[in-house]
């Protein structure tokens, strides 16, 4: 069974978070130097205290999470609920571009549902901050979050770093033949064996394609499309196909930096070629119905144990990366700041999307399962 991306906490976070409840006051020792702007101080309560407050509040939390499939966050839900018995975490997964519209409509109509939003539509968070709909809050560990991954006033914080590049199946492509660059994807031996997310359907994948085209030119895309690429919706499907062996290579998805036992998928971290990475932003809405549970959730995500167990990179500067990797901010070809600027220039995004559609065709296929049955007031 494929392992759903963005739900994998790779080891001890379930047990360790539960153990932390016995004496998690270590959170209070986190330096507070960057946690005092605009009257918002970094959280000093322990997880145990926050847990008690969440249960007293009613023990329920609703999170709108960006993703591709309805079950993609089930692993994180299980980890959180095991660590904090009696607190129910309801995570609604959908494409970020649908969630942000849904949230805007709910705010307009007074029907707000989520307590926390965690999305890749980075451009929404400064706007929501300006509109005054986010609750300024600095979870414990906020001062250790890399400056590029947080709002200095605590309107939002990154909770994990995701990165999109190429992945391959070790049984279908030997390590010596694995594509190390975008140009390697043009190898005729890979024709008919590549799957990719529609880049014109996902802005993060769109940005990855822009980086590649800026490097290799539009002729690269023409030749790549001629490889009989299987175009699909969402970034989970390519990962699943490569792991299952129905595709040899995928472009525009992520993978475990330290693969789990038995996994066939390997993530390609280019040495010089561009790839893209960003911190998924999370924020508490000012009118959240369950603010105590929302605070517990953000503190849990930023805890050193949960950050250590994430399958890609931590947002914290004091959590070492997986063995063999450097901190993500030490890879200039990750273009960390570029994605935020790209997302903020919606005219540029749409112009590039339309040009790219000339090569890959219009998006087709069923909408994400996470979107089915949802309506703006739910």
C-alpha cells in the first residue's frame, strides 16, 4: 500500500509526544529573544498544560490542510490523537487553491469552519494578516524557526518543509541510470515511463517547471512532453505510481529523504539543477471556535520530536536534517524565497500557466477526493 505523503512522521513522535506530557516544561526553556514583537510572546506553557486547556475547551479541532487526497493526513491525525487522548482532530484535505477560496467565502458569509489553516498558497497569509482575520500566536520553539519560514508578528509559522523534484523506482531505474537532472528526463529509454502532476493544476509544480524552463528553455518542455508523459491531477498520484512500479519516474512530487524499509521510491536531490522547496504555512484564525486546541496543534508540530520525525526537512534551526543532507536553507538551488515571490505575482503565474498549457494540454481528470462533498458552509 502506498505511503501517503504529508502524513508521515517517521518514528517516535507518537510515543515521544505522549511521554512529553509527563514533563514537557522544557518548552519554557526555549529562548524568547525573537518572540516579543507586537506584544505577542512565545508560548511558555508545556504541552501538558495546553493539552488540559484543549480538553477543557471541548477537545475538538478542525484543520483545513492543503493536499491531494482525503486520507493524506490520516497518519498525522492518528499521531496527534494518540499523543493527546480525548482531543479529536478533524483534518479536511483539499487543494490549497480550493481551501483558500472556501475560507474567504466563509469569512464573508460568517460561516467559518476551520480553526487552523495549513496551505501552500503562501500569498494568502500576508493578505489575511492585513485583513485582521489571523490570530497572532507564537508557539513554543517559534524563536528557533528559520526567519524565512515565519511572520515576525506571529500571524503564521511554517510547520514543515516540503520539496518537489524527481523521484524514481529503484527496481525500474537503477541508481546509476537515475535521472540526476531535468535533461536526463529526455532519455529515450524513459519514454512512456514518466508520470507528472499537471503543472497547470498545482502552483508548486508550476513553479518547479518554471525553474526548469528558465534553465533549459521551452524546447526542454517540448521534448519532455514528447516522452509520452502520463499527466495526472495532484502530487500524490505520481508518488503512488512510482512506488507501485507502474511508472519508473515522476516529476513534480516529493519523497522520503530516509526511505522506510521496503520502499522502492528514491527522491532525487539535484546537485546543481533547480528544484523547489517551501515551508507549509499554518495559522490560527482569529474567530476560531477552538483556539486552545489550535494552539496545542501548532505547539505539537513545532516540537523538536515532531520536527525530527518529519520525512523531509524541519523548519527549526536547532533540528538536524536527515543523515546525508544539509539544512534546506543551505541549498541555493532549492529557491526557497522564489516560490513566495512567484505565488504573490498572480499575473505572472497566470501568464506562465497559459503558455505551459500549450505544451501539456488542459487539465483533465476527476477533482481531488478531498473536495468531494464539500461546500462553502461546511
